[in-house]
């Protein structure tokens, strides 16, 4: 049953250079952003809307029965875009939890979207995210794979200490591939977008480090697999294969 205090927002824009028009590319008969929208709805955790600055994306989403909020074109990040969308959709401030679901995760499973709410059951947690264990050396050493370093907690959960593109942590034991899906308490999102970019965020090019550097707590739910984002033509073909298109 969907929670009226939870809002799932899918930021989507046309700026990708490697895959022009990425959100509208066809996957199994539907635009990519609509595939993501359908999975978010199937998760049944709250209201779902797409936040975009592009009329073509808005038209595709509404044509498939989805909710859209138009946002400014000059946002530096998806977090800023979803914050503007939250303010537009919920001026009465009834929403307590905001999920930021990337619009290029067409193969994500609904239960993985729902899993991001788990860490927020602890009132000390400001932001929740997901990760999956790394099983190959290529994944462990690839700078495009973001690793989360954290202290293990009970129930397949970590308290995040750092995020990095480097191979980390050193030594024997599991390493974890960060999945770019976030659950924010409303107050945490408001605080986060008001902070200036932090030194480590700028160095690693990882926005979530801004929250850690400001002393915010991020906990990580461990799931069994990484939903692959679509960034290249090869990724697109993989998604089409997985979804039968």
C-alpha cells in the first residue's frame, strides 16, 4: 500500500551526450523514463512523479498516465531538481520522505526501490541509499563504479563512512558497489541542497560526500544485485534484452 507521506521523484533531462535523447529512447515498446516510472509505481511506496525541464519528456510521461512537474533548466544536480519538484507538489509540507530515483534505471526491480526505505526506520538516519557486494576485480578497480565504505550494522546494513571511485577498503573482505538511489527525510533534503559543494565532493565528483562532510548520517541497505544504469549504446542494448525489447 502506497504511503501518502512518501514521494518518489524521477529526475529526467535530455543533456546526456553519449546517448542523445536518453529518457525517450525505446525499451520494450516504452520510453526509458516510462519504464522507470512503471517500476516506481509497482513498488507501491508512495506518490510517483517525474521532474523534468523538457516538454518532450513531460509529454511522453503524461501520455502514459504519469504525473509530471516542470522544473528549471539550470539545476546543477538531480537533488536540486527534486527539491524544486517537492516544493511544487507539496506546498502543504505533508510529504515526510522523498525518494530520488534516477531516470536511467529501467531494469531496477520494484522491491529494490522499496528497500531504500529500510534504513530510515532508524530516526538517527538522515539519508538512505543502497549498495550490492562486488564480485569481480574489474568492478572493484573501475573508477566509474562508486564504492561505499561503511561500518556493518545489523540486518544487511552499513553506516556510510565514505564514498569513493578508488578501490576501497584495503585488505580482505567484501567491497560494495554503491547504487545511486536515495531516500531523504524532508529536513535532510532541505539541509543538503542549502549546503555549498564540499571539497571531497568536488574532488571525487560524488555529491553524497557533501552530506557526510556536513556530519549528516547516511545508512546503506545491502541488496543482491546492481540495477544497471543506461549510459552507453551497449547499456541500452542490455536493457532492451533484459526487458524483452
